[in-house]
C-alpha cells in the first residue's frame, strides 16, 4: 500500500484431467534405497499459477508443479546433504517432456547428466540412475504439448550420507567479522561486517563507496575455534561477485581456497564445501556491477567452532489452524471500532495521497455487523497535502479512515482473512495489509517488510492486487500479481473474502477460497532477494484518496464513498 505496484502477467490456470495414479514399482535390489526427496526444498525455472515446485515433493499425487509454456524449463530438489542417487521417479501430468535430462550437482551450479532421453513417454517413469550429489534436477528441453512441463510427483531414491556429509549447525551467527572496507552513509547506514552475520535478512554489509568499489574485496568471520565447514550460504545484494573464492584459515592471515567460481550468479547461493579452519572468508576478485560487494547474509555451517545459539525461529501455524484473533464489527450503529483491537492512525498519508486520516471520525459501525470506513470531501484546516487538482489547494481537501493493530495485536505466521466490499471512483484506494512490527520501533520502510493482502483501485474495480515489499523489491518492483473475478465481474458490486496463508515457506493469497497467487520463499531468495517476512507484523485497514498509483479524484468521484468490512480474522 505504501508504494505503487508493477503489474505482473497472470498465468491462466490450465484445466487438465487428473491422471490415474499408478503405484510405483518396488525399489531395485539396493536394500538401503530410501525416498530422499519428499518434503525437501524444491525450486523451478518458472511456475504456472499456484502450481509451485514444492507440490511435486509433497507426497500428494493430487498436487503438482507446472511450468511456463516454453523451452527449456527445469525443477530441482535440494536433498539437504550429499547422497548416492539410484533411482528417479517422474509422475507426469498430461503436459510432459519428450526430451529431458536428469542431472545431479553438489552446488546447484555445476551439473552432471545421469539420464538423458529424446523420447519421453509421459505417465509414470521410474529411471535407474547412478550419481552423487546434493541437488537433483529434471531439465526439460522439448515439450510434448503446447503447454508447459508438469509433474504430480518428482521422487529421488538413494542412500544418504555421501561424501559431503550432513551440513552441521550455524556457526557464524553473532561471531565477529572483518572486511576490506565498509559503507556507512545515507544509502547504507552502518553496513558493517556484523550485519552479514546477524541472521537478519534486512541488514547488510557493503564495501565503502570511497575506497571499496574496487577489486579485490572481502569479508571474513572468526568462528572462535577451529571448525569443519560443510556449507556456506551467501545472500547477495545486487552488488555481487562474479568471481570469488570461499577461503579458510587457522589464523586469519594464511588462507586456503575451498570453493572458487568465475560465474557467480548473485541472489542466494548455497555452496556445499569441505574445509577446516577458524576463519572463513569470501574473497571477491571481480565485481558483477560498477559498485562494490554487498551481502545481506553470510552464513557458515559445520561442526566445531564456538557457535552462539541464535534466537529460535518462529513456529509454523498448527494444522488445522485455530482462530486466535477476530473482529466481526458487531455493535450499535454509530459505534466506534473496538479500542482493544484497533487504534486510529491519524494524519496525512504517504505516496502523495490527498486525504487527512481522522481520529476514527470516519470509521464507525453500521449496526448490521459491518465496519464503515468513509472518504469525504471536506477540508482539514491547518493540514498540508499535495496540490489537489480540482481545487488547486495544498490544504487537505478530503478526510478518510486508517487504523491498525500495532499497539494491540502482532503476530508471525497464520491465515489472515477479511471480507470487504470496496468502493468505486477515480482516486479511491482501499486496502487491507500488514506491516512489519519493527516499523513501530524505528526501522524504516521497506526494511521492515510489507505484505499487501488486497489493494483495489477505484478507477479499475475489476482488478485486485496482492503484493510484498522488501528492500530488494519494493514500490513498482514489489513482487505481486493482479487478478480478476470470474466473468470479469466488478469487485465493488459485493463483498469478497481475501486471505493470505503465511508460513515459513512463503505466502499463498486467495480470493473467495480460490488461490490467486503464491510466493515461495526459497524461490524469491534465489531470484529476487532476501525474504524478510519471518517476524511479527500487524494489520492495517485504510481507504486512501489520491496518490501516485491510483491518481487523483475528479468531478465524477462520488463522496462520501464507503469501504465496508464484514470481518477480519487470524488463525494460527
């Protein structure tokens, strides 16, 4: 809500007949062969609608991954540790691959082919393979249909505990770091080495713009004692390394490379490594941009060292979830919102909005179980807004309502839903959204994170939007999607229920029980930047007037205009 969105094309869901699930053949003669892939992290080159990659490794033959309608496409699984791969089972939907490869990798960058065909049959294929790796990929090069590639299940069998071992615990959290240089100015305040080791994906280290936008550049961590290093995770800012080494040292002076590349990809890189040392360093030798080097996170995993235990990660919602907070807006007509749940957020709005938000004067109950948020054409003396194009005044010409639960209810993860009827009219901008709670203690937007559950523009009430904003993707670059009602109906004609199911793996948005957009955390980290939403947020309802995205009101805009809310609920 705090910034305009970039419109993203919405893939239409392909309706396909559910194939009869065929029982998988018994494992071959390897007695120790086990299913390694179920429930592991899966990513893909693309996703059609809500048919995401994790649906192919969930053990449910009724859910599937589906790709964009183009060649090539891929889906890959991170097994979490190096394994000896003996068999791969592909349970294809009707959109299958005629030509594809099965590949394995230790680092998800350098791939070895263990099976290849140009005459794929579709259906259920059980492929005997031989290979070693932590990552396994189906790489499709020719589709059998005009549609994409789609798998009900992608199963990998073998024996765990290959040469790479099982990566150990996080060793780098809170340990002291050093760097070739650091930035601290208005563009990157206190971007010191410690920021890369704090497990906070919204803070980062960066080299100095005066001395550090040069090669080489480096950042190192002192683990406190000698450790065996199994894995390094780098979450890059756009200022990333094209060529770099991961190095270890017993003393912080004499360094030995344990990983090297000249094809750094940026974003999130998970590197399987093997080395021993007290100190670990990222040593960049070629920048990918004219700027310096910058990391949101530099995480080192293994055994030994002197690790500091980080705070526990939040727990996912229960299954099934239970209702933990709600407001059905019951009460007498003219009553104010429940003060134990909502607080008014008075003042002018961001984004060059034209309204002045009052102290609940524009929010009331209607006596029929609805909250009424009303935008009015009325002047607020002494206020200051952008120039109103109708009156040419810089005194705020409109009032409206904005309220939140920041002081009364904050939460991490759950199903969040609201039933809302939006108004129609040029310049109107109703929204239901969440803001990271650290915004209230001084962390500026977008570093706190914003989750827009629904926004509708009064000038186009046949389209709704759901979006997230973070430091690496915000404003017009936020990650989101527009969507419509069946038959291209008008959202302002009736109430509709918007929901966001939010957990440690991502967010799934739905409208009236129909999934409209899904965000996979791992996919976002690998393609757009850090995921910063795993911490407390609070709820916000508001009806804006004017602003950069909806544009101004005009003579046709109806006043007063009302946004009606039937209920708001949170389940965990």
